[in-house]
C-alpha cells in the first residue's frame, strides 16, 4: 500500500510536469501571435504615411491646376476656357473621390489600431493568467516533490525498522525448542 501511494504521488508529479510544459507552449504561441500583430500595425502605419504623401501631392496638383486655370482664363479664348473648366470639374470630382478613399483608409486604420490594442490587452490578460497558472502548477509540483521526499524518508525509516525487527528475530532462540524436546521431537 505504501508503494502504491508513492507511485500515485509520482504519477501526479508527472501530470503536473506535463501541464507545466503545455502552459509554456501556450505562452510561446501567444508571444508569436503578438509579434505578427505588431507587424500588421507597422504595415498599416506605412500605408497611412503613403496615403498622406499622396494627399499632399494631390493638394499641390490642385494648387497647380488652379494656377493654370487662372492663367488660361487670362490668356485663352472663351471656348478653351469652357473645356478646361469641364476638365477641372472632372479632376475635382476624382479628387473628391480620392479624398473619400483617404478618409476611409484613415478610419480603417484607426479602427484596426483600436482592435489591435484591444486584442493586445486581451493577450496580455491571457498571458498573466497563464503565468499565474504556471506559478500555481510550480507550487503544486514543489508541494508534491516535498510530499514525495517525506514519503521516501518514511519508507526508508520503515525499511530500517523492518531490518531491525528481522535482525532481532534472528537473534532470538527458537521458543518452541523446549516443547519439541519434551515431546521427543527433533530440534529444528
């Protein structure tokens, strides 16, 4: 029975070690996920900078168009001015569409940033929970190791006591010897 208790504690210790390894693997996986999300955020920041550069160039283009329009109005005949006005209106319309697109990209970027920050916070919370669970498991493993040490010490004490009892039994003379002699039996 004592051996089964000792084996039971060894089994519990092995299960706790396996659970500890599993928790460590989960933490490593969460860290990798966090790195991938950081890369996505950096890519979105680069896209935002590119959109801002494009917007700046569009503003310059718009200013140049306005300057050209004024020059044409001053120097061009009336028919050419109308054609240019139509072209300018088309360009302004396309510029407005592109501004809407840039605004949409800004909104998407802000939304993604908030999603990433929420997800990052969630991952941090999971990481803290996993670290707490790992600490609890370590404490359980240490407690089980202490219990195993105590049981091993008790087993050694019992083995020592058993050895002493068997040694004392070997030192005692056979108590049935007198009985066997009186009955004519042989001494064994």
